[in-house]
C-alpha cells in the first residue's frame, strides 16, 4: 500500500507537470546523421530576429571557391562591406582579404561554426563548402565528410539561431534514370556520384528541416557555371571554363567530353543574381524549397563554333575521360526552370553569344584578334 501511494503521487505530479507545460510546445531538435553534436532540447529556434529595415548579416562558407568571392562582392554592394563575412579553410589572397571581413571557418568543427554565427550575429548563411563531382569520386570519404557531415552542422546551427540558409544543388543531383530533355523540378533523381548523392541529401534534409523545424531553407539547382576570373574547381562542366583559358593562352584546347555532349550552362553573373533574388523573395511566393534555374544549353562543339566567330584560328581536339563522360551522360541536357520564372520572376541575361563575347573580352582574345586583322 505504501508503494502504491508513492506511485500515485509520482503519477499525479507528472500529470500536473504536463498540464502546466502544455501552453508552450518545445521541439527537441535531434541531429540526424553521423555528427556527435546535438542542438540542446531547450533551444529557442526563433530567439534571433532581424528588423526588415536592417540589412542581413551574412556568412559565406567555402568562400574561396568559384562562386564565393563574386557573391561576397555582390552582397557587399547591396548590404554594405562589413555585413558580409567570407570564410574558408584556405588562406585568402591579399586582394580578397583586404576587400572585406574574412574568417577561418571549418564546417566540420561544429563548435567553431556556432561561435562565428553567434559572435557575428549572422542572419543569412550561404553554404558553398563542397567537393565537386570529379574530385569527389577521387576521394569519396572526404567528399562524404565535407558534403554531408558539414551540411548537418550547418543545418543544425541555422535551425538553432533562426538563420535563413541557402545551400546550392546542381544538375549533379540527377541521375541516368532522370528525364534529360528537359529535367523538371520534381522527378526521379538517383545520381551515381557521391557529389550527386550528397546534393539529393541536401535537398531532402533542407526540406525536412523546413517542415519539421521551420528553418527558412532555400536551394537552387545550378547548371554548369562559367566565370572569367576564377579557376575551375574539379567539376565535369569545367571544360566550358577551361576552353577560354586555353583560347587566350595558345588558341588550342583538348576537351575531355565528347563533342556532342549537351549540358545546361549559365554565366556567373546570372547565377549570383539568381541566388540573391531567391534569398530576397517573399516566403509566400516560394512554392518549393528547391528550384531548377537555367539559361542556355550547348555542346563542346557548339561552344567552339561560337568561339571561332571571334578567334577563327581556334582549334579543339577531344581526348574523352570515361569517368567525366559517364557523369555528363547521367545529367540533364536541359533544365526546366519554369517554376522559378513563375514564382519569383527568374530571368537570365546571358545566352551563348553574350557569354562567349564576355569571356573572350575578359581574357583579351577579342582584342588580340582585332589587332591582327
């Protein structure tokens, strides 16, 4: 009887405790993945707010890659130099270091990442740290750590501190069973590279955190990105950047994809503008968390033909890399980005002729040809 009386008191006390707490629902955010870190069960996911009139405080991870520096420049013009912090694990060049705030950030170090977000009052986070397709296949374990474990850390920090999070996906998220011409936003994906698998994981985890915890997650599937002032980063579409470097150097280029391999492409200024536009879009206008975006689609031979209009002596040869060719053939030839155009007004500026003229002008090829003529 004494035991039953004690048990009754415990049950009644528990019931009263539940009744008193039913006015405030606290969702314990358990980390999903291989990381040891957990967000505290009593975390307030909406503890950080920013006035609509106040510019966002921005952190860019993996900022020394192909897109990070250009994005930082665009955002600093928009929101002020001191409001945009570039980060990476590499030492920045002098011109990047002196152009605005830079911090060391290892996305695999959860504690350090959290400190950066808190100490700098970050409200927007652009997560660009990733190993690309061909490089990832050469080091799968490192790609898994960077592309998946690093993502988990970023998702947890963003959810805990109510940070608006952008993580890019790419055409690499599609696979050989996906529709290729065109590929819609929603379809079978099933990629066969660690890079592609990690990007599908990114899309699904971001959407899950949006529905489960209210994380403002936004994502664009980039096509191949072509930029004039950065070196290729190990992606399968990098031939479309390398070809202009080769044209400027010696007028010849050896392509590692077959001449008729069609892939979607975009000039970097369109890509960066799309990224800013989707981050600024009112939440009510977004019907999905991940959108395709596209601008043009061409083959190596079509690109070479467009280049010869400016440099008639340019020559292209082909030495096909079986790994890269297999990857390219598993990707879409054209992306259907009609939802992005409808929902938040996406519109590209650069088609193939404008792309070629801009790239050659940057590298000085057009000027040299004009002088010879």
